[in-house]
C-alpha cells in the first residue's frame, strides 16, 4: 500500500485546473505502473490496466480528483532532409520511430542510423526538442524496436 495519490485513468482533454505536469521523454511515455514526480513536486503512482502509450492522452486523473498533465521532454534528435520517401523507407525498414514533418523527418540520435542515412545522401542536423513520432501501422500505439529473434514478420534482411 502507498500513501501516494494513485491514477488508474487517463484524460483525453485538459481539465480546467491541473495540479502538476510530468515531463517525460519518448521511452518514459510508454508505461503501465510507475511512480512519477511532477515538475512542481507532486509525487503519485500510475497503475494502469495495461501498458499504454501516453502520446494518445492528455494526462492523468488522480483518484483524489486532481489532474496531472503529460508533457514531452526535450531529447537529442536528428532532422533528416533529402529524398524523404526513400529515407523514410529505410528508417521504417529498421523499425525506427520517426516524426514526419512537411519538409523533413525527425528521429532520435542513433549513430548507426545516422551513418546509414548519411551514406544514402541525407542532410542531417542535430536538434533538441520533444519527440512525437508517428504511431504504429494503424495510427495507434508505437513502432517497436527491431528484433532479429526467431520470428518472421514478412521481410528479410541482407547482411552482405
């Protein structure tokens, strides 16, 4: 048992009044059960029914009636410019989360992916900011990291 306020419910819209805001990076915005502390010092326990992508929600409704917002924390990112369709295909083929802008793509810093993109002729610019990539294949959830374990997900990889 905990003395911390608990939340088991997420909010889709901002309420009139909020108690605090948590600043979470992309990885931290995927959770089920975790102790969080807001920017103003409010500590609370998240206890959701299942692992949830918080990017689809505004924040948390605490059981005591207060609300806590979720804000995307600044991260080290790379803006990718060039032949966007081709570059997006290569990023997606590696199951790398990608934020899509009108004239650029944005990914998290990854020296392996950056080297691949530079080899493909991309213009790469380091930036810092919130990372809000596209959701999964059906517009919800996340693109999970690439696993070369014993499963077959419809494509092969050349290791030439």
